[in-house]
C-alpha cells in the first residue's frame, strides 16, 4: 500500500513534500507552493517582503526552527525505534547544505538506515517510503509547524487564521484585585499557552497524549463514547490486564458494553513467543480469551511475527483503539514499553494517517482470520491442556 499515491489533502503537507526535489539555492523552484510562502509566519519573518528569494529564505529559517524545537523534545524523550522526526525532516527538507545535491533516493536510504523496523532490524527503503514517509514525517512535521507558528504568533503579535469555524474559547485572565507574584503570573501565562495549543491541536485533528494518566482517561472516554464499534490492537503484557487495577477496570468497561450489546468489540491480540513459553502467562491468556467469549466480544489471536512480517505499524509495541470507524472515526495510538505508555496520539478528525491505520488494521485482520487465529488457538489448547 503506497501512502504517497495522489495529492495529500493537507496543503501544508503537499508543500513540504515538494521540498525534497527542490534546491534552497534556486528559489524559483518554490514558486509552485500554494500555502507555505504566503503563511503568516513566513510573511512575518520576511518582513512582508514580496520578493520570492526573501520568502524562501524565511521559509527555510522557519523550518529549521521548527526542527530544532522537535529535536529538543526528542532529546528529552527519545522516539521509539530511533525514528527521529528531527533527523528525517532535516534530510527530506534538505536543511543541511551537505544534502543539497543528493537524490531523494539517497535521502530515504539514510533515514531507513537509522530508523528501525523492530528492536533488532532496520527498515527497508521501500518500507519507509510506502508506510512511514507521509504519516511519520510529513504529517507529523506539518502539525509541529502549525504549533510552532501559533506559538510565535502569540509571542510576537502577528495574526494567524482561525482553524475552521469552531467557536473560539479563551483562557481567563489572572484574578482581578489580587496580588500575584511574578512567578505566579508567569506560570499563569505558561498554562494559558498550553491551553490554547491544545485547543488548536483538537481543532486541527491530532492531539499528542501527554502522559500515561491522560492515556488511561482517553481510553475510558473513547470506550464510553463509542456508539457502534470498538476495534483494538493489543500489546499490553497479559499479566497487566489482570494485575493492574486501572487496566482491568478499563477492560471490563469494554466487555460490559459488549455484553449489553451496546457496541461490538473486536480485539487483535498480538502474542509473543515469550508468552507461549511461560505456563503462567498462558493460563492468563486462556482466561483473557474466556472473558471475551463470555461478553460476546471477538478476540483474534495473532503471533507477533505476523505483524512484523506484514510490516504493519503495530510492532514491536504499538497498540491502537479505533472507535466507530464507519460513522465518526476516532483513533488512539500508543507505544507500550516497560508496562507504560511511551508515546501516543489521538486523531479526532479523518486524516490520511487515520485512514492508513484503519487499512493496516483490516489488512492484519484478514491475515489473522484466514489462518493465524485458528492455528494459535489450537496451539494454546495443546500447551495448556494436561497430557493424557
């Protein structure tokens, strides 16, 4: 499945994609850009100059600053599988003069050499191009650029267009008639900035989940909000479903809604070799299966290696919760590591990334239903049943 087929619906992504075949030293090639050169941030940085060379120079500076901000974040919280957005963006946007004359194929080769496919293997160039370049680089970079632009607009006082027709919500000012210390006022301003950035992200359709506590709240919110379907890809250690009270409560919330026939629940459970070699965890997996059967929820068992061989996004530790995909799709993705959520995103509007995750889910589902689920269930029966 080629993620780069056809023009992208986001004009900012379209403009960013053009840069991989342009040269910053030749501004005339940027004339075809429809959005970025006229963006308020670029107009501000170029001092409202109409000269193409000034606009292109301002665009490069804005993208370098955006990538620098991403890099600072990644240094504090390294991305899973070494998939650095800052690294990939620097190459594909040719922000390093050393990449000025390199081919697009060479740039992709360098990214694929650093980005890992799983814990021990690196990506193929084609795997990166087809499955990751657009959603993991261009879409993510477009979102970061918008956040950076709005932050600069607030700090420097230039205008930004509203996102959609949503009613604007403003953060209240400091309490009147009360003395506040300098630190308290600065803290107030920090909270206001975060509040406004979060609302902007919600309006634009993709929200980064800040911590595990927020992730759990969103899992519950989505489960309670579903009207027709809940679909999940599960990477959580099987012992966590029983030993972690919060996750156990969330699981039963889902299963209770399925048992009452309020929603259809389907979960693809990725099973590792470690689980199949641990008698205690095998028993827990059998109990997990029974809980789903009793609630009339569908549980599909899939060996982890199958998700890896298909080069889906659901490895080595990425899970998914998809709500009402046919009517009002909402998608939550998250990386699971050491029993905790390391990185997660909530998509609240249909985007290319959301559609591709849905397609990957269906592709994995077809493989599991056709053979893997039956074979793995039979293997579990042999492993857990006492010998005659």
